[in-house]
C-alpha cells in the first residue's frame, strides 16, 4: 500500500523544468527521425516542423490552462479523469501510456544504432541493456540528480548545435534563391507526405507535456508549469526549424537517404565537417538521447504512479514510493523491463506509435479546457476567456485530429489494438461498467495541490 506520510519532494523551479523539457525533447533529437521524415516529406522537413509546431502551440496553451487548474502528476490522464469522469479518463490515460512507454524505447534504439555504428564490435543488445540499467538506476536515486545532469547535457548539445550551424552556413550558404527556398517550397503532390511527416514529428515536442508530469515535484506549480511549457515549446521549435533548414542546405539530395534513413544524419555531419564532425555528433547525440531516456522514464513512471495511486493500476506496485528516496521504485523497474522491447522493435515503428498515443492525449487535453472552463463554469466569461478557453483549444482539437489521421496504417492498427486491450481491462476493472473506476477524492487532490 502507498504510505500516507511519503510524498514526492517539491524541488523543481521554472528553469529546472525548462531544462527537463529540453532534455526530454533532445535538441539534437531532430536527427532521430531526420532521415525518415526527410524521405517522407521529400526534402521538406522544415515545413513539417512548422506545421507540427503550429498544432503543438495551441495544445501547449491548453496544457498551461490545465496545469494551473489541476497541477497533478498524471498529466492528460488526471485532467480527463477529473473533467470527463473515470471511464474516459482511463482510456485517455491508457493511450497516453502508449506514447510515454515508447519514448524511452525510441531513445534506447537510437543509442544502440549510433553507438554500434561507432563501435561495431559491441552488440546493440549489450549497448541497449547497459543503458537501460544505468538510466533506471539514476531515476531510482531521484529527480534532483536527473535534473542536474540535464543542465550539463543541454549545455553540451547547444555548444555542438552552435558549431554545426556555423559550419553549415560557412560551407553551404549560397545566394541562389532557388536553393535557399527549396526546403520550404512545396508542390501540391507533396502535401500528404509533409502532413504524414508532421504527424510523426509530434514525438519531437513531447517534452512540453512531460513537464506537466512533474507537477507534484514543482515549487509553486501553478505559476512555474505554464511558463516552463511555453518557454520549452518556443525554444525547441526554433531550434528544430533552424537545424532542419540548415541540414537541407548541406545535403539537398534527400533521395540518397533511402538505403538507410536511420543514420542519414551521419551523412550530413560528414559533409559539413568530415569524420571528426561525425564522431563529435555521435558523442553529443548519444549523450543527449541518454538525457532524454532519463527524463522520459521519469515521466512515464509518474503517470503510472498517478494511476496506481487512484487504484486503476495495482497499488502495491505502482503507488509505492521508496521511504528514503521518495521515488516510485517499482514503477521504474516495470518501465525498465518494458523497455527491453527496444531489442526487437524498429525506429520507424516506434516513432509512429509514440505519435498515435500523443495525439489522442493532446486532443483530449484541449477538450478538457473547453469542458472545465466553458461547460462546467458557473461564472460569466469575458471575451478574452472565451477566446482562450474555447476558440484556441477548439483549433487545437482540429489540428491534432488532422495530424492523427495522417499517421500510417501500421500505427493505427497497433494503436487501436492497444486501445482495445485497455477497454477490455477497463471492462474487467469496472465489472462490465457497472462500477466507476477507482479515483482519489477531491480532498486528496486538494491536499496534493496545496
């Protein structure tokens, strides 16, 4: 059972949350799906990022509203559960588990690919399993340690990005208007590929919503969380667009990525700075992805903790906090075991699955703002409140649904199977929907928030 006198420590501030979000996103993480989306968008990755950023921004504003209203570690699951009820809350939380559970996995796959590329003698399975053990150990020790490492790792990535941008413009900048406009000039027959790529790129922005899972470890959460979310989205969005544009100027022949899109970024690095730049990139990238693995595991275990605390997942396993470290140890171990799927899954498949779950969560967070502040509100709304609580989240709903329908068939098949398993589990949990799913009381919510 969960110990009544053990709670998570409130140690995080706005700057710490921004570093957490950026570490989660990985500024160099643009190169995880660089080859895949460049091929899919036919060389128009910057446009795909602009589309995704536009959709994410409206949803980020909704997260800001809900983190202020309900600063709970369950993120979208908690917002929907408290706004729409337990059944829908569970289904959204189950879909949310899909993207959060697969995020550490994509990081482990990426680390395995690039470290094995640098050191072919080391099997990918050894690299992946070792990384899982190290990441899990650091998360068991606590979020303060994870955050301290994040700051150093983000600084290292920003230094590398600065060098990359300097070399890319030095070697590839041209006054040829056609070449400069090529990455952002779109033909009508390329639209579907760009939208499909934009849907996959949702995973690149998942750090902003991961910030909301840190609500119960944040000082003055109602003020700090919304600011950190917006800062993270704008900083990451700007970096992704600038880096992707620069990469296309360096290596416009995207057709050459088709044989192996997973390591297309190495071709870019070798062209801009030779073998030394490629080696430096592998080092900076792997360190950055390692930080993302730490933060993504930290986020999923907190969602599992929130669901375990409410009893929709087994309490003895998922609601347990270590009495000295104040960390959800068993949830961390569970995620580590699940992450062994990185030994058998492909990078492209995992990327699509992450976006499937994320876009469902994004859609319902936008809907919770409308329900909480418009439908359930008993106060007369001002024109500004109507815009921020109805029009903007409505646009967010339309954009996220649009991107969701742009995902490939394989992602839909696996995603719908996952949702079906969740509905079956919910049916058993509620004995054929004759009971409401377990949930913490409003008094407990107030105690946590205050």
